[in-house]
C-alpha cells in the first residue's frame, strides 16, 4: 500500500492490534482510493486507542468487524477506472520488462520462452498479489489461519496450473523486442497516471468533506 506515513500502532494492546490488522487487510481488498484508505485507517486507529483507554473490548466498539468495514467501504471513495488502468497497466508493463531482463535473446531480435516457462513467470507475477487479495478478503473468516494457507495456496497455483495450461499454448512463444520497448516507455506514463489521478481524487474528496 502507498501510505503517506506509517501508521503508529504501538499504543494498541494485543486485542486491538489484532483487530486493527484484520480491518486493515480486509479494507485493503476493497479497492478504496489508497490515500483515502490511509485516512480511514488513521480514524480507526484513533477510535481504537480512545476506546482502549476506556477499557472497552474491540467487539463492544466495532461490533461485527466485517459489517463495520463493509459499511465504511460503501461510503468511501473508490479507485476509479483510470486509477486501475494506470496501476495494473503499469505493473503489467513492469512484468513484461522483467521478461526482457530474464529472457533469452536469439539472433532475430526476439525473446523466446517455452509455454511452461512463460506460464510460470506469469503465475509468479500475478499469483502473489492474487493470493494476498484472497487472503485479505477472507480476513474475518480465517483470522489467524489465513497466513498458514497462503504459501500452500500459492505453491498449489505454481505446481498445478502450468501442466494444465501448457498443452493449449504453442511450445515456443516469442515476444518481440519492439513490444517490450513499448512497455518500457508506457510504464512511467501509466504509473504517473495512477498517482496523479489518485491524488487528484483524494484532494477533491478532502475539499468536498
């Protein structure tokens, strides 16, 4: 997450700290504008610290944690389509650039991969954020057990998907260098679009508040 500053959680006791982390992870999966999300988490942190001093339990303050977060999410400023295109498009271009760095050049100005290699690279790139997203979305259902299944879930994805998908792809896949060059040029443009739009929407929200 692209927080403006690190949230200071040091004053929370173990119960409130666990609850706060569950809320933070769950809300991270709700596609809220990241700067707005920071403000929301800061408000939740202040709320937790205040009620901890009153010796109230987290359940007494927040009630049903997931319902509490869902209500916050419904009223929060979401990431716009432009933000998503900028972020995910920029990350995709970075991934293709990484293929350029780890690929094998031939004499025809191309980078060639086997189907298994390309699938494993793609799964390595998208598998980690997808696994984290799933784990975060299930925060309140799995709680402490969610990290225990994260590595097996990711390993299962890496081991099972390539043999399933590779028969449907050509044995040898070529990525032209010109395509990679376009991705290298697009990367800063798309990421700038993401951060610019993110800040613009955030400041519009603050002015309207």
